[in-house]
C-alpha cells in the first residue's frame, strides 16, 4: 500500500516518491506521500505527514502499538518523529545501500540506526520489506545524475 501511495502523484524518481502508511490494531490510520514541493514544507516527508494525520485521526499524541511502513529507510528527522510519537514498529522497504545517496542527509552515519539505538529500547526497526519493488521507485545507488537533478526532498 505504501508503494501505491508513493506512486499516487507520478513516479519520477527526481521527485522522491515516498509513501508511508501507519497501521494501528489492523487498521490503516494514515497513508501519505511526501509533500515537500507542493506545500512547500521541507519537513513534509511522507512519514512526518502520516504521523500528523494519524495523531489527528485518533486524537492522541502517541501512536503506541502502531506500525509505520515506509517505502524508503526513514531519514533522521522521521526516525526522531517516530520516537517522539511512540510508534512501536518501523518497517521500511529500500535501505541506504539500495538507492542513490541524494535521498539521505548524512553521508557517513546511518541516522536511523543511531537514533534507534540512542533513544529507545522498545522500538522495532525492520528494513528490506519488498526491497526491490521499493528500490525501483528511486534512482539506483550508482546512477550518474547531474548536480541539478540531485535534491534531498
Ligand atoms: Zn524523512
């Protein structure tokens, strides 16, 4: 479902099509694509938007017991937002090694692992779910991209 959401506004990899779905007690409580360009809002990553919609929808500050599914490994900001919102489990498709480095803010640190380790013992993080299908949404790790096509969106 997160892959479908990622494709919902086209699938040009230069627009970073990311999809995120949050499930609580077997029900989808949010499904969002990144909206940084259209809002415009640099923090409007798919996971941030989904966490906002999920909290609004259930009228709670915390998403304990919820699973956040993302097509791409969440960035540091979105991992931190998962910590703050008390998401129980994060499942993502493609990881850092599966896509072009332009999609990640940190060059040498895996912020997801760092943040997951540093702040919470009770958050489950699993990568590689439908890895190949998710990786197809993005530029490959070795894609030769002109500088102007590279943007961390
Ligand atoms: Zn993010």
